[in-house]
């Protein structure tokens, strides 16, 4: 078996944690300690976030989408493929090195997505982008950490508590959708979304285009 090669380590702002970029042959992995946050072989559920958003709000003129977490670029690439030329996509990424990886060792995966004229890159916490402007987005896509119950960074918890869900609701336009990715189900989070006033659907999506582990995407619509 081909061994994993450690390519780089990045400091995570705030709590001082680390991300490691690993490679095994043509396969890449981003790790937070012993936790694998993403793998280049498993892109199905990340891509589904973009296609599901397009199904809901893609017909709106000048649709505006916020993606929380650049990762390996799967959600961004799928959004660029789905949305038209008048869409505007903001990507909020906390860790500067993740952007450097996108332009360096992971450039083939990203396929120039960050250079698309529809894309604005915002370095910093996605929570700050959410709170910056009311009724700013038609869709907010959160693929941060491993979901509401799989946190490797404590600060991310603020996105999923009632105050964070209320902030996302304020940032959405009427009929806009908050999507949240998770590696596992979380009935408590579903309840919090409903109590925050969203119309909620919980969708199971395979990790790799119809096969592999089943991940969860919450589709929470602002009335």
C-alpha cells in the first residue's frame, strides 16, 4: 500500500489547532488531528449541496450564494457549473493556507474556481460574513468542520446554536435556504432549526455519487 505523505501543516486561527494536508498517490486528505475533514475521493455530498441550492434558488436573477468553507473546492466547482453568469458566489475560508493549497498542490482539484469572475473570496470566519449584511443571500451553504455534532474547532459551535441560526435567517432573503452539511444525523439540530423558524428537510446523500457513507444535508428555508 502506498504510504501517506505529509505535505503541509496549517495553523487554524482562534483556537490554535492545526490542519494537515496529506497525499497518498493521487489521493489527498485534510486532517484536523486524527479527524479526516475531507478526502479527494469523496465529493458526492459536497457537490450535492450546490446542486440542491440551484434547484431551490437557481432561477432567481442575480442569485447570491455564500459558501462557508473552501475545502477542496467541490462545492464551489459544482455551484459554478450550475449557476448562470449573473450569479455571485462568496466563499468564506478561515484558514489562509487552505487557499494557498487551492492554488498549489490542490490546483487540479480546484480547476481555477477561485479565478472565476463570479467568485469573491473572503478570508475569515463565515460567521462574520453571515452577520455583515441583512437579506444579502439567496443561499448559505455551510460545510464547516464535520457538522453540528462533529466539531474539531469549538468556535464553529456558534454557527449551530439558536443565535447563529437566527443570524443566518437574517442574512437570507425571503425564501432563501440555509444548507448545513454533516457527516452524521443530529435530531437535536433538526429541532433547533425548526424552533428558529425554518421549514426543514433532512436529506441523506452518499459520500461518493451514489455509494459510500451516507452524509446529511439539512435544507432549512426561510419563510
